[in-house]
């Protein structure tokens, strides 16, 4: 029985990280405590670098990664916001840093409880984003994250819900070090700072390609950004391959970028991410008891977005209800936007409706999810569904 | 042929002249040396060379007379500022193109 923070720290330890730099912030703090204890006791052969801020934490990981170390950091909320600039630098340099984001609401007003606004606000920084549904997935995804990151040359953010997972104990199978070593070989850097062969990284790169001092035509800014996008698209396959390999070795299934619950015969689908999607399975139980054919899709990977998988899984449904624990102000929940985009042009004629729930730690009950689905279904059947805006489950 | 053949996946360079491209294109004003004032030119002796020492782009030659590599001079004007005899004037590029 371990909580989510312990699972993340154990995942990093089993991955034999070599440099850890993190700044404590609620609710991530126990991750930093556990890792510093591992290093202090000699259980983890790593440098634990104390820093004065999250910006510096990720700068340390970036530099350490450039000289060939496997690096780990963790943060939440305002800490992740403070890392924002470095998130771009790490992705642009294609460094396989792994970051655990313990999802927490972001101010104002001040709040330390769970929603997913922090990581969703970092959607376009070029990081792979994975959302764990339980503590087992936290541990498993941190280990897989290193394999994915180092194969795809992309940083990976493993996100899990603050308190709901970070401070809640659950049974977790912890693999042996030998088994993880077989799955995850030592890091071979794609690029390395070496005084014997001097290099500059991230020099001023202008819009157009340039011929370097050796006469080689090198990328301009756009070409480097194109490669980042291309790598993100290709990483869908890498994530699936690594998941398959992990499933074969450890017996837990990660073969797709999303997970499905009772979707085979579903005519109504609930879509969510993280622990909220697990809550949705309880709502689906109740709705099934009422005779509705309801299934659940949990988005495990949000970036790169598995649009084809989503369209394939949802195309047969007449109604899709998307629950978001974040909001793209002026539009709707970001996962709902993605779902609609994935369905566009797929030939599916599916009604999609969005609910914003659980912001700032507002409790989300399975009954509320089930009621929201029923209410939406009656609107669809009455031809009165307003698809223009997301509904909020709150008391305004 | 595209840029993919360079094999880089991020912004990368090795030390060498012109690694950042023809940075002279950035120049707004051009340093022009008055050799009647410039100490090494006037005395025909290796002397001063403060412009060579301070130039952040290493485009000033340590020769008599001093030469400037306009392919890479960005026109920052530091040479004109540090010259103790005010031998370097910064002239707008527009005046040279007519």
C-alpha cells in the first residue's frame, strides 16, 4: 500500500535516475522528500541538487541531461507555471527529461487542491503528457516515460491528481530492480556536451537555414520546430511500442494511448483523464444498472493526442460526454475540443457535450457524473442539446 | 535538398567563423576607420588595437592598417566607443547602398 507520491519516487529510483533537482511544493513535496532520502541513504546513486526555484530545478535537469545524465524532477501548479520557460527550452533541445506533475489548481484565488489546470496550461510546450488513473499507473508510467523519452528524444510529463492519488494509499505492485533494468537500459544521450569536441547548443537560430562553418546547410528555426512536431507525431508509435513491451514484461496492459471500459457495445461514452476517468467507471456502473449502454474512455496520453484511437473508439456512439478538470477560458474544456476535432471528418455523427467539474478540489461524485450523462441524454433525445458551451457542475 | 541531412535535431553548432550565419546582414551602421587618426596606421607600428580587443565578434584585424570583416560585423559600435582617438565613425548603411 503506497500513495501516489511514493509511487512516483519509486518509479524514478527504479529507473536509476542520475540527477534529481526539484523544489518542494504542495502536494508534490513527499516526492522530493522520498528521493532525497533515497540519495542520502545511498539507495539511489544520484546527485540531488538543491535549488532555489522550479525554474532552476528544470534548468539543472536540462544541463545535466545535456551532459548525458538521466534526470528527474517533480512539481505542481505554480511550480509548473514557474517552469514554463524551461519547459520550452527542454523540449526544443529534445532532452529526455521526465517530470512528475502532481496536478493542483492554480491561483487566483489561492488553492492547493486538485484539478488539471496546471498541466493543461502547458499543453503546447512540446512535452509528452501522460495522465495516470491510479497509483500503479504512476509508477509504471514513470518507468515507461524514460524509455519513451530516450527513444523519441522528447521530454515526458507524468501527471497525476493531487491528493486523490498523491496522498491516497492503494495497492501497488513494485517491480524488482532487475526486471526494470531489463526493460530500461542505461541512457545513451543523442547529444552530449564534451570539451573534447566543443559544441554550442541553442545558438541564435534565425528564420532561414544557414550554411555552417563546415559548409553544411543547417536548420533554421522553422526546421527545428518542424522536427519537434514530427517527433511528437512519431512518438505515438513509440509510446504504444514501449507500452506493449512493458505489458509483456510486467503483465499490466498499456497497449494503447487510451484505455477503454465497456466500449464494445457502448452507445454512450464518457471521456475523462486521470482519476476522474476512474470515477466515471463507477458512474457507468450505475447507468448500466439503469439499462443504458455506457462505456468509458480514459485518455492516458493527451500529447501527442491519439485522435485516430479516439475517433475509432467513439465513432459508433450516439452521445459522448466529456468531463474536464480544467477550462480553456473563452472556449471549453481542452479535452472536449480535442475529442470534437478527432471526430470531425471521421464520418461519425456523434453528439458531444462538455462538463467542467472538480476545479480547485471540488468533490466529484460518481452520482453527479451519472446525473450529468442522463440529463444530457434527455436533451439529445428532445433535440435541445446546446453544444455551444460547456456546463459547469457548481452552485452558481 | 533540405536541411535534414545536417543530422541535427536541435540548434547545434561547433566553434568556427560564420557559425551563426552572415551576421553582417544585421548591421544598421557601419564602422569606418579614419586612418589619419588610427594610432597603428598613423605611426605604422603595432599599437593600441583596442578595437580588436573589445570587438565581441572578432571581426577587427590586428594588422596595419586595421581591417574589418563586414560579413560578420553586426554594427554594434563598441569599436567606435573604445577608440581613444575617435578614429572610428559609425555611418548609416543607407549611405553606402546608393
